[in-house]
């Protein structure tokens, strides 16, 4: 069958034709009727003779993939396995070693794993990363029965690949994330479409390891960390990817599409992946040298001083930082104990209070209207039995409603509660009015707010 042409992205923001592409179109069969995913796609020496064929034979790959369907149940993964002829002495040493060191490893996870990534040697040191159905990635080590680190994702994982020492995770939020083996996030790249499959591209001749992602818009993107290296456009969305030696070619890309098609591409021997493109990476201006002025005598003296007294300066900074944290914690604790915060700190009374003062002129003298916005921040439980109390200086203000009941608060709605404040001073003196939200039968307030009243200009002018 004739090879189908597809466009290729050169990593510099523009598409190129097949002559400038990094890939050769070796085979394309849209009617192959192969429906699989990356975990069930592998390249292997089926004849066991250690020799690869002189030509690429897509029918052999198709027979291998079709044989998966003849199993008793639907397979979850496939991997190549080859047995070598061992000498008798090697076999005895192998058996004796495993008799003395046989340990049954049982590692428990909080959820069902869907993707596994293992690095290291079993008898020496290894790490196991498991992406589970609860949206978390758990990292275990050789000497641990329970996860040592946990990576909490904001969406479900769709792929897990290890590139050198970085765990690359694809999520249902159309994004790639890079994490260390201790769970620290390194970078995030947003994809233009949903991620359908992921796999590793390893080019041994150039020491390159990258991540291949098949997207729902018919693109196969290749990333090294967060840098985009190449984009392959396919006639249909790719659902499985496999890169490795096939036939006599070391760098062959096998892809199956959503419609059951089979695509085989060969990486050119002269192809070099170069980081580029306008989507990711630092701007070109970042590589420009800055016109840094010459070091002055004051700068040199200050540098010498910091070098000599560096330890004392660091200790003084740490002391001030600890004192600042202590004062902030004490102020926060005092605000919680005295209910000075406009938001409730307990889950039993999820409330939020906001007070607004507006001037409303009535008759000959100024009258202030005090509006209290009370909101129930609970998701489903209404709040009933609340009271509002206003504490003020009776020589300066008069409130007709200084104490009143609050109606039932429906979750999520904002309730404006209004009362009028009349200023009694003709000297323009202002004061603070304390607003307390109480629960019937309790003396301690749930919320409190301090309202800075404006000065009364009407009585002062009269």
C-alpha cells in the first residue's frame, strides 16, 4: 500500500513538506483494523534468532497485534521477553542467590493503580511510581511497604512516563506536568487538545529521551521537558505509540489510530531535534547580554563586609523572621479568640460579614445608614437563630435598631441587613461602632466587625 504523506513541524513555528521533514513515511494502512493502546504495543524479535529482517514487514507487526485478541481476556499490557541459554554454573549460582535473598515484596496503595513506572534494580535500589484512580501518584522505594511521597493531581492521569529523573504525567485537563521523584513540580505545559496516549522516545545514538503525546486533534507532539521538539500531523487521532528498533531501522515510530489504522514512520539518520517554537521556552531577549555597569568601590566594600559577617547577618535575619512569624501567629490567635475576624473560623458556623456605611440625609440633621452583608458560606446547611448587636458610644450616636434578629440564612445568598445611625455631636467627632453576630444562648460572638463612622458635617455647620 502506498505511503500516505503527512506534514511535519520543524520546531521553529512553521510546517514543512516531506523533503524537510524529520520522518520518512514507511507504511500507512487505514483499514488495518487494529484497535489498541500504547501499553499493548511492543517491538520484539519474534523468531528469536537475534537477526532483524532486511525489510520492514508491516504484516508481521499486524499478526503480532492481532494475536493479542485471541487471549482469554482483554490484555492490559504486553512486553517482549527473551530467554538465553545459561551455563550450568551460572544456573546454580542464580538459584543459590535467589534462595538466600528471596523476599516477597508487598506494597499497599490507597487506590487501584492504572499506570506504573519503575526505575532501578530490584536487588539494589528501585523506585516505583504508581498513578492511581483517585487522581494521585504514589512513589515507593525498595525498603518501604507504604508510599513515601504522594503527588496530588488536579485531574485524572492519562499517562505516566519517566524521562531520566523526571516523571512526566499527562492529565485530563489537557496538560503535561513534570515532577521529581520526591513529588516537586518542575513545569507544566498546556496542550491544544485532549491527550489520548503517551510513550517514551529514546534515540540511543544521540542520547535523547523525550515524551511522545498523541492528541485528539490528530497531532503527535514530542517534548523534551517543556520544550517542543517536533509535531507530526496524522490523518486520524493516534491512540497508541511505540518507538524502537523495527527491521533494520533503529528509530522507527509505530502508531495506531482511533479508526484502526496503522502508521509506520522512520526517523531520518540526519534528523536532529532542536528546541524551538514560540509556544514554550524563554523569550529570545532572555539570551541577550545586559549592559552591566562596572563594580564601584562601594559595591566591593559591601561585598567584603557581607563575606566577613555573613554568618552574623544570616542569624540576625533568621531571628527577625522568627519574631515576625511569632507576632503574626499571636495576632491571628487573638483575632480568633475575640472573633475579630469577618469570617467564621469554625466549620459549624460558616459565616461571612461585611459592613458598609452610606450617608443618607433626612430632614435637618444627617442620618447614616449602616448596611451589614451577612452570608452563609456553607454548601448545603442553612443557619438559623442568629442575632446582631451594635455597641456604640451613646453620647455620639443613636441607633433605633441596635439589637435585632437575623432571618434564616440560605447557603450562598447575601443578606443585606440595614439600620440607621443618627449622629448626636455637633463638633464633627466620629467613633467606631462594633457589630457583633451572636448565637442565641451563647455569650461569645461568632463574628465581629469594627465600623469607622464618618464625621457628621451637617450638625457642625448648623
